[in-house]
């Protein structure tokens, strides 16, 4: 689970390195989402849990090719998942649902998950997997600012 006081270390990456990849590390993160609801006298009550997580077995690095700069890039991938967990919490908190609650709530999740994946892809594309230092600096700053903006939903 994401924790602002605990950053990733290379020991967290337990997957088998993919030496044929055109990058030297890969972070597998996502959002876990569970919900339940009840309808009593027409009143809808929704309870949910949203967490961002890191998959150690699905994350890997090539030891002789990485450094702390690349680790920071990999942490940013985890931070993007945390950002979207916060966006999902905010969106759910501000939503009212009809009796089609199941499809509505799953639609909200799918929308945020699509945005999360798109941002992960854009981050790697624009930074060229951290090789573009100017874009990397821009993204690091942008992600940190977004996390702060959604601080109320951590």
C-alpha cells in the first residue's frame, strides 16, 4: 500500500528482470476498489474502500543499470496510482446514485482506472522512461502538486 512516509526501495522489486525491454526497471501498481451498498426506505447507503498498491512480484529492475534517479521515476508511477485512488475517493464522495448503483459505481471506477492507465503511459512516453531529464523534472513536480491538491482524499 502507498505510504507518503515510505518510498520504494530496490528491495521491493522482486520480479524477474526483462532484459529485452527497452527500459531498465518496471513498476506494477494499481488501485484496489471494494464497495457495498444498501437501500433502505429508498435511501441509498454506499460504503467503499480504495487503496493504491504496489506488486513486488510484478515489478523488476536490472541491478547494474539502475540508480536513485530511476528509482524516483518508478516511485512516481506508484504516486500516479495513489493520485488516482484519491481522485476516485473524491468522485465517489461527491456522487449520488440511483437504483442502478452497481453499474454507476463501477462506471466511476472504470473511468478513473482508464485515466490512471493513460497517465502512466503518458508519463513514460513524455519522459522516455526517465531519459528526458527536463520532462522528468516537470512530471515529478506535476505529480507532487496533484497529490497535494487531492490531500483531503488520502
